[in-house]
């Protein structure tokens, strides 16, 4: 929830997949009021249906404004945009019950921009018995498969997820899953320790100053999620604000200092990511997401993965901050092309489905209303 990522992407079919060009990228922060409402919605605080509906519309307005800001820049004004892919803001993810809730009205985005929108990407996979996550492995396979080397694509967002890619010379279905927290727990602690003044551990400074509490880390690693086999996915329901509150209380009981607590939370991310990769035959890890800017996290991963090359997707011409926005542009393209972007080997679904729901743009609506046109 650190902002709305908007990427303007040109996709050109090119064997064996797509050529991806990022034309522009913009991050728009949420307003303080909207951010507070989203955190409340994600914290399992009971909300009236009308309140949740208003939040859905408000997020749609914010997404539409972010898209318009991008399209009003010089590159955007020159572009002929086909479709907007909108993931939405996740406030609940409970795949065991077939539920994943992303806010951000597609109708509002389409009405404000005039462009068609593909959204609600997770619902069809959930309906087919899958986890509804992770969805980016379809994109990872397309962008990062190496001719000879086994590669892991690693996203360091709020949650960390990995995609294990076999080399093209020895093809095999990808394996992908959420390993646990990347930035979510660190960020939640930073907001509490700083009284809301700091949203992140900037440059990993607190983690670098602190010392890991081995006893507390050992306790945290006993969480059953980490030992569960894939397919699996997680989110704020398990590692969000309530988790940060419990961790802060446990640290205070044990007398763990603030910087030591941040160092321990960072070590939790490192240990669970590295542990998930340790059992795989991996030569290169390609990282993306906000966590690539945290030297304490990245250096910890390098130390925990000896003999493995750790790089970022910038090596492939993909901005690490823009990668997830780019991914949902590609997933919107897949929807329009009628291609399944859900990998059953990843999500555990009974079948691979075409993901997303389509909301037409203003041009299509105007055509329907034109004199003599048939209602469709």
C-alpha cells in the first residue's frame, strides 16, 4: 500500500513470447485518508457493506487519476492505448475459502479514462480450486527463462514470491509460491516504532544498526506457513498489521531493542526466502520490487545464497519498481488474446483459465448508443 504503480507498456508479439518496452512509469501515493481506510479494511476490522462499497469506488477514482496522470505526460499523449490492466488493492486473501478481495472499481477507471479495463484477475483461478496466486509466474516464464541456466524470479513486495524456471534446453513447468513476508512485516514495525513518521527502513539503516535476536527469530520461523509445501499463498491476513502488533509485543516482553527488532524482521524475510530457494537447483536469482532498494535485505540474501548470482530485472531491461505493473499489462494482453495466464502447476487449480473480467471503454459504449446500432 505504498502507492499506485502505473506503467505504460508496449507489447509486441515476438517468438517465443512478447517483446516488452516500458515507455513510462509513475508512482502516485495514496492520500493519508484513503491509506488509513485501506489499512483498516485489511486489518479484519468489521466494515459495513456501504463503507466497503465507498472504498471500492474511492480506490477506483485514485487508480483512474494515476492512469490519467501517466497518460497526460508527453509519452502518454502520443500513445494509442489499447487496454488498462488493473490488479486492484488487495485487502483480503483467503484462498482456503476461495476468497481474494481487490478494491478499485473497473467501471470508474473505464469511465474516467475512456479506456477498456481488465481486472479481477484472481477470481477465476480461485473458482477453479486454485490459490489465485501467484499470478506473475506466467510473466516470469516469458521474460526470464534462460537457454541453459535454472533461474528463480523473486518479487520483494509486501510478500515475497518466487518462480522457479527450468532452462529452455530442459523445459519443465514452473513452480511458484509465496515464501512469506518480504517488506510487509518490516514496514509494519517501522510505522509503529516511528509513530507513523517512517513507512520503511530506509536503506536498511535500522537493520544494519541492530543485531538479530536469535531466540525471537527461531520462534518466528516455527510459523507453520513456512514449512507448508506449495502451492501456497499468503498476505496481510497472516503477516499484516496484526502480525506486526504481536511481534512488537513479543519483542518488548523479551527486551528486544527497536533496531534489533527490525534486524530480526529483516532476517525473517532473508531466512524464509533463502530457505525456499535452498532446495531448488538455481544458478541465478532475478529480483524485483521495493525490497531491491533495501541493502540489508539484499546483502542478507547474497550471504544466504552462496554460489548463486543475485541480480535484478534491470538486467533484462525491466525496471524493478515497475515489474508488477508491467506484469498486469501483460496479463491484460493475455485476457484480450484469450490466453490462459494461470499456471495450474503454480496455483493448484483444476485447470488453467483465462484470467480477468472485461469492462468496455467509452468508445465501445458510444458505439452501442449510436443511431441505428443494435444493443449488444
